[in-house]
C-alpha cells in the first residue's frame, strides 16, 4: 500500500489540567489515503470535531495533545506556527459547519476568496485573483460566477454561502479538505445539492476528504470509509457499505437503528438508551453503561481497536460473540391511530403575513409579504397531523397563528367547533390551556435561571390553580411521563442535556393537559440518537394521553414514523394532503417527490432525477412553477393548479393528472422496492 | 461542536471568602479596604468623635490643622474632623438608597417597556431620552425646585432626586437587556400562557437581567456621593448644620485661603469614598460581567 496522505497515530487530546482534566480524544489512530473520503461520525461531545481540527493543526489554547498527526510525513503537532499557517488553507482546507458565521459579513465574498489566494501566493495580481475566483464560483455551481463575488454574504442564501465556503476551501487545490458538519444547518433539499456538489468535486479534483457529521445517512452517500467515535475513542472503522450491512460495535448498531426509515417498515429494536455522560465513564469500555450486550468485565477492561477483517477494526471485546449484527429487526412501524374522533382544529382558508409592522412602515404603506396562502386542514382528536416543507415554507407561521401569536389576514381557525379568536388576549384561559406549543430549540425555550420545578410548576399553578405543595406530585408525574427522574426537578436547564431539555419542554406543555400540541421542529436540534428517543416518547404520549398534534418538520422520515396524516407545504401553499401511507406512495405531487428524493438514506443507494433550476418563478400562479421538474409549460405559470382527489382523502394540487403523476414518480419506498 | 458538555463547565465551587479574595481583581481588593475603613468610621464614628456635630467652641476658629484638630476649626468654632466623622453615614446612606430607588424604578420601567413594545415603549423611551439629554445637575435642580419648599433640605428629597436622575439611565439599560430576552422562546411560552406583563417581567425577564442590572447598580453607586455632594454644595441638598460633606465644603469654601484644611478635609474624605466605591464596583462589575458570559455560554 502506498503511503497514506494522513496518518494519525495514538493521538490523545486533553482539555484542562489536574482533576478537571477532560480527555476529549484518547489514543485514536486512523489513516486517510490519497483521494479517499473518510467519515467521522458520533454524537455531540464525542470529540469528532476536536479530532478533525487537529488535521488543520488547530488546537484550543487550553488543550494538550500527544501522539502524532502525520500529513504527508510531517507531524502537524510538532510544526511551528508559521509553517502551519502556510499549510492551512493551502494544502489542508476547512469547510465550516455554519457558513453564516464563517464568512465575514462586512466583506464581499469575492474579496474573501481572493484573500486566500493572495496569502498563499496563488495569484500574481488582483485581476488573476478575480479570474480565479470566477472560475471557482462557477465550479461550485453558483449563479452568475463573474459578478457574484461582489455580493456580501447576507445577499446569498444559506446554500449559496456554503458553496462560497467550499470555493474558498478549494481555492488553493488542497490535498485534504476537512468538512465539519457542512450540511447540518441546511434544508434537506439544499443539503442534497451540497452533497451532490461535494461528490462531483471529489470525483473531478481527486482530493481527500475528512467528513465529520452526526448523520450516518449523509456518510452513506459520500464516504469510502467511516470511523465511529464514542467518548473520544474510535470504536469502529469500516468501509461504508460493510458498516451499514454488518455493523460490529453495539454503538454503531444503535446509531444505525436511530436513523428513521422512510419505508415505514420495521425499525431495529437495538436503540441507544441514555446519553453520553463524560464525567461518569467507567475505566474500561466507555460505552458499557449504555450497552445492552455489556458483560461485567467490559467496564474494567480497556477496549482497543482490533482488526476484524480487511480494512475493518472494532474496539469491543464481545465482537466475536455478537457476530455480524442484523440491522433489520422486529419493531413497531408507523401506527395509524383511529381517527374518527371529533374535530379538534379546523383551519379554513388561512392567509398570513409575517411580522409585526412598525408605525413608520405602516405610514410608508409597506405591506409585509404574504407567507401563507389559503391553507385549509383539520385535525381530529388524538390525531397527529404533520406539516412538511423546507424552511421558509410557512410551517411555523401557521403554528404561530394557531397559537395566537400572529394576526390572520384572511381565513378562520376553529378549535373544538368554536371559532378561535385570532388575538391571544381575546381567548379564554381554557383555550390557552388546551393549545400548547413546544418549540424547536429547548435551549431557548427554557428559562435558564429557573429550576425545572418552577418551569413545570408555573403552568400548573396558572392553569389548574394549584399551590406549590399540591403541585409537587404533579411535577413528579409530569417528569415521569417524559421518562425523567423526579430528581430533575431541582436542576437548572444548563445541567441537562439537549434531549432532556426537550423532554422538560414537552412536560411543560403536557402539565396543562392540552387537547392540541403544536410541535414546531421539536426534533431538529437534537442528535440522531436522541431524536429517536424523543420520537419514541412522542409516540407513547400520543397513545397514552390521546393528545392531538400538529407536528411541524422538514424531516420526512420522522414524519413518516409519527404522523397519521400529512400536509406538504411549499412557499405557503398546501400542495398535497392525505393519510400518511397515501402521501408516501404514488401519485406524488412533484414537490413531495423532490423532498423524498432529497432524503439521504443509509438504506438505499442514491437515485437521481434531472434537476431544473432551483429557483421558483416569482408571481407564477403555481408557486412551485419554475422549480418544478415536471412542469407542464405555460399553464403552470398562468393558471392556478386545481385540487385533484385521489381517493382515501388524498388530495394533490397540480395541473398534471393523477395518472401522469403516478407515471412520473421514480421514488419508491425501500420496503416496496425489495 | 464542543467537547465540553454543560455539566463539565468549570463551576466555581461555593468556596470560602479567602479563596474569593485571592481570585478577586486587585481593584476590588483595594476598593474593599478603602470602603471598609469608611464603613467603620461611619458606623462607629459618632461614638468616638472628639466633639459633637454642632458643638461650638471646640477651638479657636480658623486655627488650622493641628494634632487635636486634624481638619482644623471652622468659622463657628466647630471641629471639622468630628463633623466629617459624624457625616459619613449620611453620605453613604443617601447615595445607596438613592441609587437603589433609581434601580428599582428604572428596572421596572425599562423591562416593562422592553416587553410591551409598541407605542407605550415609544412614549416611555422618548421621555427617558429627553431626561437623559438634560445635564445631571440642571435636571437635579429642576427637580428640587419642583418639589417645593416644604421638602427642601430633607434627606428624602435628596434620595428622590438621586433616584430621579438615575432611573432614566437605568431604564434604558434595562430595556436593551430586556429586548435581547423577549425574543427567546421561554418568554413566548409565558405570553401564550396568558401571563400578565408584570408576571413576565418578574419571572422571566428579571432573573435573566440581574447581572447586567447589578453591574449598573454598582457603578452608579460609585458616583452617587459626588451627586449628593454636588447638590449639597449648591445648597439644594441637606440643610446646615447637617454634616453632609458636600455641604461642608460649600460652607467652608470662603475660608479656603484662611484655613484650606477645613475644605480639604471633607474633600479628601469624599474623594476617597468615591475612589473606593469605584474601585470596588469596578471589580465587582468585572466579576459579575464574567458570570454574564458564563450564563450565556
């Protein structure tokens, strides 16, 4: 074998000193060959980013590192600062997680790219740099590459900003690109485009990649080999396909099981329980406390990577006994609840504008744009209705209007058969109690200076009129309901993990004994494994409490698992609505189809449809026209599409007939394809 | 991504005062020593002061500094040192309570205004800005004259004037602190629960703005003695023969050439109190400011 481009040998990184020392990475070794894409995967806090930054020679001032990080034979850990500076951005480049903060908002993107060229002496003149910038912008698929360099970052969309970051990373034709969760903050459809771009660029330029992510589904598309990290240890290294078909380590198995499946098929029972507590790790295998297969000796004996096959290694003493683990297994799929109950929520012809209007703006006659147009749906008692769509589609806006935070422009909302006053102040306390909201980000939705007891106690006192002493058992009940220990009542939010915080937020909504729960992207800020646990919780709550849910998500797989009925929203227009199983089988609305095709999946190879330009036409009668791959020509621009009934309550709003839609559908559920 | 989970963030353990003292910024330590001396003098002073507050005939008027009369004797034959010692607690109490009152009023107005927004906010903030644009002393004098003669010379008036001057500035700060928090989802949740504005301010906003407000309180307290002294000097504060330091400087200023020490004495005390308070509060602000950062993480 030729010498690898990167060889990490016995690397350990420690933060802090003495008793407070924290081993972020422990005795990790791996190699990346020339032109190879290596994926690093693990939950938050496993040390994957810390490890990735070592390849840039970057280390937090408080961190100490031992071992070797060889890049083309040079040890980066021993390299002096000036030499590192020459290397960074030139031979090794970084694509950051969040392009919005990575780009300087005050400098034009072209100048930011040119800076890299100048620093590394790759451009003889300003003109040469500009030419090269245009070339790079074209290569990463940005529109109008000649002029886009004059724009500021805020004038670009999130996906375009990430393309700029990629162009900057590629500027000096590096040997290695380090990608730190490059698509995590992006929409599904944008994520798909970025991954396509990365695959294409790699094929063309032949650079090596280190791809860091918590999302195994993404790695299935792009990585040749994958390293799985847990609590600073590399627990398994394997070629991607083998990793998915026969994971050896119980943790890998858990990660794969946590990926929600679009086929609505069986879910593996091997779920991950608990979460990583770095302060309470045993001496031996760090995963032992969460492992279903652990034996007593696991907690004592250190586990080291052991070769188990060509290019495969696993750090588990029980790998032989466990054998190749079957990823598929029995489990509960999506369950369809009996939905013949009375209607809880009826939304009719809802039209919304966004934002509060300032006095000055009103005087100037400015009207904020309409973000939701003529949306109608209803939710029955105990039913979960999901609204899916990319960001900016107006999903959250609808939830805000239902909750009373946003005035209606037109349409009406009825709750339990009675018209609901649009303004919060005009609603009865009982209506406020019955409609509860759970937000996306539990960090922001819990008061950081309040203990869990008072976060849960206040709604109990407010809605049910109970004093502190009688509320206490209720608080404990509520915690138990979301599978948290009563001891959590004394904690502050920053003493909880992300998943626990979201549980507390859900518990706060549940103590009000609501009839309708508005769940606004409640899973999207959580790790995949935590997501699976909270998803299980929601499903159980649905069964136990019979609460109706409006479940807002951009994640189709999650929706597939949880929802009874689904509505697909694009730019504020509802394009498809129907029962879960019907929405996920042909005929599809073209946009539903696009969303389905965009979902990265660990369980199937990528299939592609030819893309049209991704920008929808402004002012067209169908808001999807222009972006639609199946567009029928001028009709779509001039005439509003009609609703078509497909039976079973499935309705699709499109100019194409149902037969045409069925014929064009490429996507098939994995289960159906098999 | 961080490799340090929240539970591992370095939490300062509830350690002893000694440990706190060692870690505290030096400005806080120096300030604390100066303040401690002032507090001891103010509290115990009346017990050991050689002469009474208004006791005349302590010595020959305008006789200058001596061992028996370190700050000399004023025109009326009163021992200036004794008067300074007697006056310490007055200056401190006026400054502290005035600032505290200003903090309470300012915080409530600012937080409510920041939460309610809309036209109420616009009106309150324009008023606040108008008040801030008027120089401190001019506004103070205006307030004193508006209060009328019956309140004149009362400590209550001085406290209210200090509060009146500070409240708009604190209100503006509290509002900007509130604006950052009202957009957070937990405030929205409270709004959706049908909580009253007052309840939202008390439960959600106040606990999350305490660090900012305490820093402001500390800094304002440091300047309050100057304000009290200035009012006294101009004759709009306490009435003679109250041994308020500013007033004493004003009374004795005509003697500046004859017996400079009668002005220098109270002047030095006032200066050292202000320096001490400022050093202390500056150090405190730095400690509190750090907790703000840790809190936000």
